[in-house]
C-alpha cells in the first residue's frame, strides 16, 4: 500500500459493550482518563480518526495526511512514529488497517481495572467521578 493512497475511515462498534458507558471523542472522560492510558501520539491519532469517521461515512485519509494532521512526521518504515502509533491503537483494539480501510472505534468504554490500577490516583479519581455519574444516569 502506498502512503499516499486514500484509506476509507470506517466506524466500528465496540464489541460486547452497551452504548450507555461509551464516550465519544469530545467527552471529558476521554481526555481525563484515556489520554494517560494511550499516550499522546496514540490519543491524537485515535481522536482524529474517530472524528473523521463520525463526521462522514465517506471519509478517507492517506497515511501521509494522517501523519501530517497529527504531527507524527513521514510514515515511512515500521519504526516511524505513525507506524508505532497505529500498532499501539491496534493493541488497544481502537483502530486497524484492513485492505484499503481504517477501522476505528468512535467511542471508548470505561478503562479496565488493570488499566486503572496503573494510573495516578488523581486520574483514578476522575474515572470514579465519571463512572458514578454514568451509573446514576443509567438508573
């Protein structure tokens, strides 16, 4: 695949999760809790792709354009910042390249207990506030 070839950005649902506890790219939970889990490069790339997928069912982007839009530099080679970022998004099951498509989750669930345990106590407190607020509105 050429780095300048346009890839279709396709939204995918989060497996096994109800819609009540999913947070779109604009939700404060994503900034407050997922950013420290993903790291800045992966967070920025996911958020850019998710916004594209939400905005249009016809969205396309090339790897060159994604690298430029996210400040990750030229996407050349397996160790380029963009390549490493896309692999990390794949490990979190948030984005995958398949043929000429980028499949991207457009909303994120609450972090797992294991992810939460690795975070600073102030981030854990932010998680609890959002979790408890979500539980109250679901009742």
